C-alpha cells in the first residue's frame, strides 16, 4: 500500500490509543480521528501476548528475586510489541506516522495499590517515542493517585464525552479482567467505579482446567450449575461492601483467592458457573445499590462476547435494555483503547482527563507524562 507522507506542519486530529488490561491477553491498538464528533475509529489492531511474555507479567504481579531488573526488561519487550502494533495499525489504515499527533499508552498494570500511594504500569514511553517517531503520553494514573484518588477507573471521563444521552439513563459496563461501570444519568454528574472481577477469574479457571485462554461464549460455564455456598463465600470479600470511589485488581481477586474458598470435590464446570455468577451478581448489585436501575446497559470489553454472562445480566435487570457498544458506533473490543487516545489528546490540550467524582481525587487533573519527538 502506498502511503502519502504529509508535511510535519500539517495539523491533524489523529491519535493512537494502546490498551493492555488485566486479562493479560494482548495489546489493543486504535487509530482515532478527533476532528469530528463523535470521534471516528479509523482502524484497529490486536496483537496477542506471546506465552513467555504473559508468564513474565504474571510473575511480576508478586514480589520476586531481582524484580526491578526483570520489570525493566519486560517493559522494553512490551514496548517493542507496542511498536509492532502501531506499525501494523498504520499500515492497515494507510496513514504515515507523521500524521499522528500522539500515542496514548496505558501500559501493563503489574501493581495497583492506591491505598499505599502508587500504581505501576509497565512500558518504556521514551523508547516507544524513539521507535515510533510519534509523541507518547503515558503514566496516566499516577497524577490522580497523587491527588488522593484511586487512579481508576479512568474511562468514565471518555464515556461521558461520547456516550452521554440528554434523555436516557445509560450505564456503560466495561467487562475486562476487572469490571467497571459508568453511570450517565441525565441531570446528574458522571459517576463510576470498579465493581469487582469481570473476566479475570473466569479466564484463570478455564485456562487451568482446559488449557483454553478463555471460555468461548461462556459455554463451559453454561454446562455447570451454581454452587450457592461458594457464591456466598466469594461475595463475602470486603471489597464488595465498600462504597465508591473504589478500584481493584489481581491484588484482591486471583486464582489463589478462589482456591482458598473451595472445599474440594467441586465440579470444574460448576466452579466456572459460580464464578460467572459472581461477576454478574457483583456487577448488578453494585449498579442497583449505587447507580439505580438504568434504562440502558451498554456493555464493552471482552466480556461482551460472553453470551452466558450477558444472559445473566439481562435476567437480573429485566426492565433494562442490555446492549453492546456496537450500537453506539464503537466495537466492544476498542472502547478502552479509544479512551486512552482521548486522554492523550486531553493531555496535549492541557485539559483534565479525570473525574474526581469517580476516583475520589481532590480535583480534576491533567493526566499523563508527555514524551515528545
């Protein structure tokens, strides 16, 4: 494909967003045009993590020998993967890198401890700017944490910018490794928080027992039966009782925690069915308790492809229209990456990217550190 090379002085509103979430499956990359409203998704690209990289990232979730060195090396490996995703994305779109204003790179979270004053996402943004030839905005969460916030979730500000309706109470539900909600109620401030596990435990359990990366369509969970005692035990986790603002990650919800709640002898499929119900129940309980019943529930993230999970959510919210973000013009896999492209633009414009009503920070802040070319 022939790519026209524009002048460096040409003004564009093209931004790239990179997202790699707690599911540890790979990199989502989007090219977005913010010269229109709503912003236009021009192209998207996905690169899966190699198994070795995924294992290294999982190992870094816990303290280990020489972990600072290991984290720096893995951060460089990730950055080369991000660079490849960007190259593939631009080739697909027929766009030269000189046309892109900036890359918004979330990085890969390996620790999220806002209660201790830090959150850590791996990447090497200086190297990414050097390799891509494009300015990079990264480390979005730290400024909010420094201002007393959770540093998460950050996507509600983007949801507010593109999904708010003047007449319909919408809740945007992102089901990644962790699930989070954004309440967009007409006449009310935007509100959002993490609800608990989304796909994380489902993926971990199915990988352990079938070798599959995820439960395709939730069919394995659908073959099992709910274990009420186990569900009650899982729902007793203190996180679910906390009032927002709140955020969570692998620190709270991981395979070891799940195993500690098993009595032994449970059917593998029944555990999967119960873990799916944990995700659905915790999501709906949080919505009803803190947001009120919405007219529309708009689902994005990998969980939007889990038909069994969608069915459970629909059954728990019989008066709510349960839809996916495709109905609003954005594919379910690309909303988060779009959000970080938007956050990069906010940073370059000197505009806040956070919502203190969501994170609990002392005020709105401009998020991200800029690495110019």
